[in-house]
C-alpha cells in the first residue's frame, strides 16, 4: 500500500522518554525550510498520537523560532494540565545543533477538549462562490517550490499577482483547497491547510518582498464527525490582511467544507521586509 506523502511527512516514531522522532520531507520543502503548515501538522500529530491525550484539538498556537533544517528532528509533547474537559499541551521541535546539544526551532501550545452538544451556529457564513468543479486546479510546478505540488489549489479570487508592479490591491483571497492526491481530512491536515494562504503583503502591494511567519493560531471548530463528513472534499479558504506596520502584518482566515460548515479559523503574524 502506497503511503500518502502527507502521512509520510508527519510520521513520528514514539521514544521511551515520551518524545517522538521524525524527519523533514522533501515533498513539503519551501524556500529555506519545510512549509510552515507541515510543521503545524507534525506538532498536531505529536499530540494526536500521545497516549495521554484527552479529546480533540481545540486550539493550536505555533511559533516559528527558526527554520527547520534538512534531516531528523525530535518532538516533545507534554500535557501541562488536564482538566475535566480540556487538556493543555506544551510542544517543542528540536534538532541537533552540531555541537552536541539541541536547537529549538519551533515552540507550540495546543489545547484539546472533549466536546458536547450545545448551541451551534456561525456568524461567518461561507461566501457564495463557484463550486470547485467549476474552477481549474492551478499548476504551480514551475514555481520550484515543492510543497505547492502537494495541494489541489483552485483560486476563486485574490490569487498570487501575475504582475509585480507595486499596485495597491485588496488583500482578500478565496480559494478551494485540499491535499493532492485527495486524502480524507483529519486534524493534522486541517492544521496544515490553515497555512495555505500566500503572504497577504504580496497581494496588498504586488511586491514580492521577503516574508516569514512568526506565529500562527488555528481554532478548530470541527469535531471528528465533521471531518469524516468532509472526507476528501475541498475546503473553501478565505483570508484577509489586517494591519501592516513596522515590518510585520497579520491576517485572519476561515475554512469551510463544501457543505458550508465552518471547520476552522486562523490567525497569523508575519515578518516582512521592505
């Protein structure tokens, strides 16, 4: 049986000390390190497979302290506190620093929770947009960025600029997205998809300036049943920049399944130059 590239990239081998070992995947390589979404997926997977986990992911905040380098890494996921219905996790990803010690590249917190039936609604309805079958998948193979080839991306509005002419534009994007080849949605994959939006400053200014995500938060509104109902279908993602100032900007985003159910919301703060 062929292993999906995503599952291979987030594969972790539990260790006797409670940590887990993994390795970077060339399939999800970005410019100078792995795609940030795959690192978020690895962090989520470390908690998902931990024998002490209670419930399902509710909130993830991941901080990208340094680029992950090619090769093996260790993930430490530790429950900081377990309550009746929530569990709070500390997670870090470390690598050999080349001098006999360890270098921390990623820190994160993740809250899991047992969910219950309650009032359910959303104040952020899915926009009325063409269905994914009406929009062609964008071929990004010429970009030379490996991770883009691992996704089926179908832009509705606000795609990467075709002209880098410095013209000011709205920073809103809407796109259909899913793993390529298709794969049933789970929490690690949802965490990765929340990072699929290209930098808002590129669209806002139509200038391809250097950027790097500093911190990303994902709030999971979906439970296991919602993920199962979504299956391998597309998600509609929408993102918009908010504040651009002093070398940093943030954006907010939402992800719905094809049935219009809000699965996750996300927020990022990103460094930019220029």
